[in-house]
C-alpha cells in the first residue's frame, strides 16, 4: 500500500504529466533502447517513429497518476495493455528495467523540478502499478498455456493457403505445424506474428486480427500491404508476408489475445462498421453470429476507397443473400467509373450520422467498429450524434491505443 504522502505527491504531478507526459515517454524510449537494445526485438519500431507508442504510454502514465488512490478504476485499461503484453511475450523481469528508465526520463525531462521526493514517490508508485500488470499478465499466461489447444510463447504454423482478397489485402490460412489442436478464440481477438526478415537486425512482431470464425482447425489472418513512403512509413512485416511468405512456409504465432470481443450472450441487433482492413475482426464477428445466433439481426457496413481495395466483398454479399438476418452496405470515398456504372456501392463519400440513422436500428442496437483513426473518429462522432449510449459502443485501435476526441 502506498502512504498518504506518496499518493499526495503523485497526485501533485498530474498537471505536469498533462503537459510533459509525451516528452517524458519519448525520452524514456530513447533511453530504454539505448540501454537495452535487445528490447527492439519486441517493440514495433514504426509506432515509435510515428509517436503512437510514446503517446499511448503517456496517456497510461497520466491515468495511473490520476487514479493512484484507486487503481481499480484503470483495471480495464490495464487488462487491454496486458493482453498485448502477453501476446508479445513481455515478462515480469522486464518491468524493473522499464521502471529504471522511466524514472531516469522523468528526471531528465523535468530537471530540478523532479525533486528527490517526487522521484522517490514515483519509484514507490511504479512498483505498485507494475505489480498490478505482472499479476494480471501472469493469469493471462497461465490461461493461454493451459487452455485446450493452448501453448506457451510462440508456436510454428504452416501457411497452407494464401488468398488475394483485393489489390492490397491477402489472407493467410495457418495450420499448426505439429498437427495438434489449437486454442479457441473470441471473435475480435488477434494473434501476434513473429518474423525474422533477412537483412534485418531485429525480430519483428505484429498483431493481426483473426478474420474468420473460431472453432476451426486453423487460423486466418487478412493482412493489408502497407507501402513505405514519406507520409506513411512502415510496412516491413506486411510486405514480407505478401512478397516472401508462400504456401508451405512456416511462421510463428502466439496464442490469441485481446479484449475487443463480440459479446456472445447479447442477442440485441448488432451493427458492425469497418474501414479498410478494419473489416478483419468484423468478418470474424459476422461469421460467428450467423452460425451461432441465426435470429440476431446484423447490419454490416464497410467503407473503402473503391472496389479495387474492397476485400471479401463477394463472400459477404453472398452471405447476406443467403441469410435474411444480414444486411450489408458499402461506402466508397473514391469510387471508380466502373463502380459508378455498376452501382456497386450504397453511398459515395464518408459515413455520416444521417446515413447511419437511415440504415441502422439506432439506439436499439449495439455497435462495433474498427479502422484507421480518422475513420473511427468520424464513426464515433456520428454515433454520439445519434445518442447511442456509450455502453453500446465498442471499438479497437490497430496498434497503440489513442483518443477519438
């Protein structure tokens, strides 16, 4: 337990963290990787360059400080981060390393303002916060390993099928190399892929949503090829999977993880909204609902630039034709001339509150959405305009958590 004085000191630093939090976390990662370059085998380098990881950590540190007297308040955030940590293989012995460099970064950025009292208080607080994470993750590691078909760490899977879904998205059908059963998952969850790219110094880990229903002898991931560019750096792993991993090759996976999941006990109408490759967890949810709750109404809305980059359109359209419970709508921001000629979409432009009001059950439904952050902000704003209660809205960021404000 933290003393009242320690809690008081931590609370007093909240305004400082609000201003300097991101500067502290940026400096933290610089120091961490300088002192422990082996951790570059774990962290996504692109999220570091784009500033998403430092910003996410800053928000987490700020939340922990603001709720230091009631850490139960941030338990949902802890569990969300813990899922990612378990999926990546973060271990308890790495937490002291993180703490040491975080305290050093606070001192480095704040200078004389980081008094001995503040550093000591944060050292004590970090120990308590770290133990919360360690305990939660220990249970997740235990569950991942001991569940039927589960395993510890990473396991080899064979790519038995590789299917092009659009100009930019390809699906990989992954079967366990050992031929043994695989862990079940809840629609919306992801797996972590570990690859060693020839010529690269460090191992790369990437998390991809599972894009088909659970209960099968294989997993499916559908990966968008991200191209390098000044405006959008990255894509090493996706390009490697698209260009170099072929049928018959093996890749390593950790067991499914994630808390963005379909509530299988909720039979209210559901609306699944996706943008770009954000459709992958939605397809898993859609296929599961159709199989397990045929009486549940599903509205599937997908936004893409045009038909050339629209993945899985044929399969989803055929499902809707076959199942009366499913309604599908396509929104194209830049339809091709052929799209216009064939009337292959329902709305041109972007998803709006007015359009959602026309095609969804409104506040009588539960909503799940996923996609690029600007897309998610627009969807979230539209749902607020429709006065959909917050507890009926669920979403997930690809990569570090951000804000939809």
